[in-house]
C-alpha cells in the first residue's frame, strides 16, 4: 500500500501527524510531507486511521499496482 496525497485538498492541518508522526510531517510553512511512502505493519494501521480522520479527505491508500499505470 502506498500513501497518496491530493495536494489540492491538503491544508497542512496536521491531523495526520498527530496520528502517525513517523509517516507525516508538517513544516513551518504548513506544508505536509510524507516521510514513509509505503508504511507497513503497525504504522500502516495508524496511517489508515490518519486517512480516515483527514478533515479535507486529502489522503488515501492505494495498491502499488494501481499507481503504476
């Protein structure tokens, strides 16, 4: 699974950071950065929660195969 960001929706409000700090970071300019593009194990479970809680629905998880084409 790979994290996908809709940059037109992301406002850098850091809900994802509070849920999965190892996978996301928001910088001083309120720009969100993905630190772990393909989370695994327990981190993947927390990323799923971050995706569900994103207030702007800017995050999603996609199969690596879906991103190839």
